[in-house]
C-alpha cells in the first residue's frame, strides 16, 4: 500500500489537469492502491464534468471510491434478500 505522500502524488497524476480542492486530504484519507486511484479519479472527474464544476472535491472522490468498492464486492458475491424482519431477530 502506498504511503499518504505516495497516494497524494498518484492522485495528482491521475487527476491530471483537473484541480482538486484538497489533494493532501484526499491522499491521506483514501487508502487505495495505484490502479484503484486511477479508476476512482476517472470517475470523480466524470462526476465533476457532469455537474459542470471546475474542481474535484473530497466528496467526489468518496463517491467514486464507494462506487468502485461496490463494483468489486459485486464481482465477489451475490446479494441475498432477507426473508425476515428486525422483529424476527429477537
């Protein structure tokens, strides 16, 4: 796993010409390997473009990382619908 400083540099490279509001915070907070950083950065950039904004925010990166995590989990598991309620737990 890259260090926080290495992750900050990976985010900087992955975001390219798209400025981030707090790159140091993004590098510290989102502990992802390089390949996942590139994928999450592309998703965050797309979100910024859709909303016609100029800067990538921590929330953009959080949403992109969550989406990536969901995709990875979906490839490893199958969702099961529960047939019981919280009341049945007691």
